[in-house]
C-alpha cells in the first residue's frame, strides 16, 4: 500500500495529532472539549480525562491575572457563531490546573463533517518565551533610547562647558540643558568674588520650567551659611558630599542644613526634593549645583544622581580653570602695568597714556610707552613694542626700556644716535629680540613754539592732529632695534623734525590700535585719522578714552601716549591766562602709582594667589 493510501486510513489523522509538538484540542458546537492531544496535557498540566466533556471557555480561558473572561468576549468561541473560516491571536491566556496562567498563541478553524459544522479545531502553544523576548527587546530598546538621550545630553553639556563664551553664559546654558530634562528647576550658587573673605555665596543662575520669571528674581547675593552647617574646608558651599534635600525638612526647620540658602527656592518654585551637588576641584570649593523635582515627578534615580555628580565635576573644573586663568592674567597684567611708568608733570604740556592687554590668555605682550625729562630739561617721549606675546616679552620690554632711559639721560645726542647706541646694547648685552619704537624729543621754551625731533625704528608713524582737526602722519623710516648690529648691516636711523602747532595733539601708538587679523593696517590707519580728527575739543584724557571706544581694538595689546600742546604763548613770562585742565596725577596703566611730585610714588604688586594658599592646609598651594 502506498504512502498516500496510508494517509487515508481512519487512524492516521489521530496519530498525526497525537505526535504533533503543539497543543491541539477539539470542541463540539456547544463548546465542550471532545479531544485533546498529549501536548495539550503537557502545556496545561491537565490530564485528558479531566478536560474531555468540559466547556473549553469556562475551563481554560482567563485574563492575565487569572480572572474569568466573559463568554461574549471570547475570540475562540466567537468563531462558532461567526461562520468565518479561521481565526488566530496572541493575546489570550489559558488556565493551568495549578492555578497559573500561560499566555498562548493560537489558531482555530471550523471542524466540518459531511459539509456540516461539527465544532472547532484549536491549535495553540506557549507564547511566554516569545512574549518575554518581545518584552526584553522592548525594554532594551527603551534602555538604549534613554542611554542615547543621556549620551546626547553629556555631549551637549561638554559642548557648553568647553565653549569660548564667558562663564556666566555657560552656566545659564547648562541649566537650560538640565531643565526640564533632569528637573523642574535648577540653580547654581558660587562663592562671591566681591565678598570672598566673608564666605558669602551668590546665586548666579536659576532656571525654572514652570516659573521662569520667579526664577530670575531669585538670583543675587545669598545670606552666609550658619557656622554649624559649614564643614571645615568647605566653609561656603555646604559640604563635600552630594546631599538630597526634602522640601518638607527645609521649609519646616529653619535650622536644617542648607535651609538658609534653599528655603527661598522651594518656597517660590515649589518641589518635593532637590539634589545638591558640590562644585569642587583641586581642593577648592566654588559653590553648588542644585536640581529639583516637583509635582508628580519621581525622585532622581541612582543613575541620574551619578550623571549629575559627573556634570558637577565638569562644571567645577571649568570654574577652576577660569579662576586660574584670571589669577595668571592678573599677575601678568599687574607686572606689565607696574613696568609702565607714570607720566611726568611738565609745565603747560598735558599728557595721557593708556594700555590695553591682549584679549587672549597671558598675551600681555611687549608694548610700552614712556615719558621722562632728560638732563637738559627736554621732554622725551617713547612708544615701543618688543617682539612676542608673553611674560618673556614683557621682561624684555623692561630691559629695552631701561637701556633706552639710561642712554638718553647720559648722552644729549640726537635721537638717531640714541637708537644707534640702543641697537648695539641690545645686540651685545641682552637676549631681547627685535623691537620697534619711536624715540622723540619735544623741544621749545615755555609758551612755544614747540618742535618734535624724532627717530623711528620700524614703528607705526606718530599722528599729529591740529586743533582744527587736520591730521597727518609723521613718517620716518629706520631699521628695527636688534637687527642692524646683529646682522652687521651698518644701517642708520634718520633724524626728523616737525613743528608742533599750538593746541595740537601728538599721538604715539602701537600697531594693535590700527591692525588686526580682520583688518589691514592701511584701513586701520585711515580709521584712526578719521576718529582722531573729531576729538580735538576733548581733554587729552578724553581724547584717548573716546578714541579707544570708537576704534575698539581687539586681539593684540595696545599702548597709547598722547601729548597736548598748549595755546600759543600760554605760560610764557608775563602771560596771565589760566592754565589748561590739570593732568591726571596717576598713571592709567597702574592707577595706584603716582607721577613724580605727588604724595604716593608707588604701590606694591599684589599676589592674587595668596588667598588660595592661605585656605589650603599648612599654607601650601592648592593642587
């Protein structure tokens, strides 16, 4: 007998269903079970004898929690009434004999005998493994999405903290990333620079998702922390460890830790809890970062707390780097300014000087100005620039300046001879690099007429501005200092003369005033002439200040020295006219250093790092 013939035998379908590795049972038209295969017994933990003859829906169909399912909601039994050819699903649960439920994936089809409906054939299997896999996949997807969100946030935080914007703007942008991603409001409190000795805090930024205006009004100085809540070494920041604050404790107990600083935040912005992260780097405490949850938001999770701690460390490093930068810049600028001399008081001549350091870190440069009386009573004016942009350039500038002063005082020679001697001295007695400068003598009796006698060593030409606003550059060309003698070129510096009209202004300046990366020097010099011509009615100090405000130089450091000539005959014997407005007795480069003849001749250079050393154990510098 062939295989097809065997498949037609009456016992063959029963044998197939009996050996099939999936659950199969049949029901009659009333829904009672008429047949179950062994796999059904195994999946449901029920013997066939206790299933056959039972109502399949009442015996097996359940909700996930084991509760009964109304018959009119049974998808399987509905097939008996609908007349549809087949049905399938994966959202049903069957009840095992031990009382547990098992999720199933099923398919049902009408059972037809002689063309008439005789019941249903139901095929099912345990769907728990597939469902667990789906749930795990969904959970993994959710976790990956959350991780991606956190990683993107870390990238955004890093971009903000590493940006070139000012620190207050970076802090404000950081809070914009944390709210509402991590909390309903956030705040940053820092040690006050204005009252550091008193241990005061200043709330520099507050961000609220629901109350932005209230948040802004909470910024400003804070009351000092009670002594009992300030651990040693963290006198102004509340401690070394991250703290979880509860609003009920802070609002209910004025003596609770950090209640003095955080009670206004909870009171005005609401919330049930807040995480306070100390901002600490290299043994130095800068303040604290607070992130709060409000309303129905749950408490921060452990992973969120770890991430906020990391963000706090990153912010503390930014603050520490900014602090170190300002300390170093302050030391450099103080050194530079102390090297710039106060201006002498000379009859009815009026002088003013200005110095602006470079905008980039430590680029104090080698720019300088100088004005002093020579042994023959003539006023000497100097503007110069030593090559370089660092502390070494500033020290070389002091070297060249002092050499020039000594040579000019000892030898009453024309400016060209002074520059010749200076070039030899710099080449043979110093390691200073090349320098540009203008050395000039202002010659003439009290009351005028006045004459300028000068030599130029590769420096931008002085600008003469008459009292009527006419301008022209006093051009003269010579080699840089440190070039001719070093290369044995035998070059010379020509002496040049120019009349200085009464009431005119002579301006000496360095190239930072007229040249920048985005502007050629020719355009800068034209701009200088234009603005200088419009400022002749200002005092010499006002002339310098307004000129800098209009040109707004940036990038390189800038030095200015301006000389204002008196009107014709003013101060001459027999002249009774009042003198011009007095010259400022202090050097604007170093406000505490007075000009010769005033009460205070000098002031000490302050070390801005002293406070940090005093705060560290044993007075040692902090790490």
